[in-house]
C-alpha cells in the first residue's frame, strides 16, 4: 500500500513529460511489492502511452507468483488487450504448472483469445515436458489452434530432445 501511495504521489509531482517516462519504472517496483495493488492503478493507466508496457511488466511478475490471480485480473482488461495478456500469463503459468494452466485455457470460448492461448501453452509446456504437451494437444478437439499447438510443441520437442521425439513417433500407430 505504501509503495502505491508513494508511486502516485511522485507521479503527481512530476511534470507530465517526466511522469510519462517514470510510469513504467514505478510500475515495475510496485508490481514487485504489491501486484494486486499495482493492478488497479495499471488498469487505469492501460490506455495511456506506456500502459501496455506496464501491463506486460505486471503480468510477467504476477504470473510467476500467482498465475491464477493474474489470469483473473486479465478479465478486467479491454477485450483487445485480453488476447495478448492471456498469452503472457500462459507462457509463464504453462512452464510452472501446465496442468492448472491447461484446465484454465480449455475454458476459453472459440475466438482469437483461444486461438492464441492454446499454442502458447503447448509451446511453453513443451519446454519442460514435450511428450506431455504433445499428448495434451492431441487430445484437444480438432481446430486451427490445435494444429498450430501441435506444430509448435513438436518443433520445441525436436529442438530439445530429438532422440526421444523419434522414439515416441516410432511407437505411435500408423495412420
């Protein structure tokens, strides 16, 4: 709370050209100390010149500590910001707890957010457990995002563990 009060006070005292430059830096500090508190202020600033950068900073930090809370906050953003913001949360959440992230992402309705989110999760998950990421992707209903996710997760697997990918592929039924 104190960090937030200091942040707002500093910005009010600065000339606008300096405040505009200081907002992203102050958002970083506030996000580290109190992401929930920072999120309220950042949401109000999100239409400002540096708003997108502050949202990115907040989500990168908050997703590492409490991805479910960060994901819930994304819903408060405008529809045009949600697609990219959800992808940012999923990139971090998918690497830390892909099972929880996958449960959340499969609740997304069809549309741009889902089309971006599923491949993002698959790629992030493939970085830590490529076979599980591919298996999860194969279990999804047929869709354009499934095809993209499968491509990205297999590509990540081939870059990191080519031998295990080859062994897995040879163990799959033909057809």
